[in-house]
């Protein structure tokens, strides 16, 4: 628990109690991602599954003492991933046949619904909102800046 301030632990405890629907001071492992996201993290489903395998989740429920280290790890992984948009930029470049910094929004949709963490159409609508031009193309560097919150 040393990575999280006492103030943050109290915030987490309050939020944790909201998700304790059985009153047993535990929450379902199904809400771990939602709870971490509520505090600014962005864990992938694969990361959540990985960390759940490392923690004893008897009956599919965990205590706050189990959750805090999970929160630390998932938050760190999210931050580390957000610091590395170069890999994403390089991946987009592979699909930039014209070399003009743009790929079709349709191609982005196909990639993000079929590979890795599969996104829904609604999630893609939110992500691509404001980035698709009138010809159906996206400047992928701008998209990544918007999604990661990082500037050049």
C-alpha cells in the first residue's frame, strides 16, 4: 500500500464500498476495471485477467486489501502504456500506404474491432469523433495525441 497515499486509499475505500453489493467488504472481480478506470487508469481486459490470476479471488470477490495492490499495478501498467505512443504510431504507419500521415477511418475501425482489445462500434465512434475528415480519413498522429493526451 506504500505507493498510494492515505488520502487516495480513503477515496478508494469510499468507492469500493459502493461496489460492495453484498455487504461482505468485498467486490466482484468483474468491477475491477471499472474501479481502476474511475481513478484515471485504463487497464486492458488482458491485464485484469493477468492480475486476477496472481491474487486469490475466492468466489470471484476480493477485499480492499487485495484490491489496493492490484490498483497500484494496473495503474502503473496504464501509465507505462500511455508513455509509449511511439509503438502505436509505428503500427499506424504500417497501414499508411500513401505515407501522408493518414489512414482511412474504416481501416482503423476494422483493426480495432478485430485485433487485440476488441472495441465496440460505440467505443470507436467516441474515439474517432472529431478526427475523421470529410473524405473518411484520419490523421493518426493527431488521433494518438488526443487519445493519449500527449503532445509532440
